[in-house]
């Protein structure tokens, strides 16, 4: 190779090494260098206003958090219920047709067909208020005022014999003090403690037990038809 060719090849090699070194240095952050600037916002939408957040933040918790200020009596709730709820739920909460039953059912939870009502099954009164306020009356949701929702819940408490005085007033101050009969039957998932003895960090995944043995067949006691077609059904 001639001398000029060797010089040219050497120059190209030095240029490539310098370029690669510069690119690597540009990508690698320098010690003490200022942090990169955040990417510019896309310019879509805006932050929600407090009143917009409040319009969606309407859930009510069992401890009363989220309840609006308001009040309503059993008597007021009775009038509202007959006017706006009884067509589906019946005059006494017994359910019209196949619409939900709201009252009664105490002592039926162990029966074959339990009546799971507000008084027999539901654990928290907040569920009643929250659901009525959000979704009732059917077909006209969110039409009730906060006071009307309190009154309807008070009437349902009366229907389920949880409060007996028709002049009883339910409000945001005494709401959390009302306990439903089945509240104690609901509890947090306790499997972390109650089932811990069954846990094993190395669980068996194959050949964990002997193969089961067939000790009898249903056909031997004439409970399985041996024909190819089942019995005729009228």
C-alpha cells in the first residue's frame, strides 16, 4: 500500500473513533449536569375545577364520610315512598311482581331461599343511602334531594323495625350511629391468618397423592341408564 493510502486510512479511522466518542459522550449525562427539562405538555384538556370534582365525589362510606348535610323523618319518607317507590317495591317494601323486596326476611339467611333485604342482610346503612341517592327512583336517578334521600332511608329503617318512631329524624349527625342487624356477619378477609397453616412455600405440583380407586359404579345400583338414549320427557 502506498504512503498516501496509509495516511488516508489512518485519517478515516481517527475520524470514526472521534465521532463515536463524541456521540457516546453526548448521550452519557455529565456528572453535576442540570437534569433534563420535562417534556412539554400536550396542551389537551385542563385541570378539573373543585366543583367538578365535588359533583363526582358523592360516595358515602360506612363511617359517614361523604354524607351531605341534610335530614328527613320516617313520616316524610313514607309519603315519598308511596309516591315514587311503591309502584316497584310495594306499599310496605314487599316488592311488586319481581321487583326487589326491601323489608322483612329476618331469620331467613340460612333457609334454602333466603330473603336478602335491607333489614335481614345488608351490613351498612351507607349502602342504602348511597344507592338511593345515586340510582333511585328507577328511570329518574339523581332526582331526589339530599333531604328526600334521608327521609326514604329513615322510612326503610322503620319498615325493617330498626327504628319504630314515625317521627324519628335521620340526619348527617346521627347517621353513623345506626347499625343494621346483620352488620356483624360481615368481616374483613381473614385468610392471611385463618388459613396460614395451609400455606407452603414449596407446594406440591405433581404426584401429590395416590390415584383414587373406584369402589363402586352407579350402574350397579340401577341409577344410571344403560341405554343410549335417556327417558322420554313430556
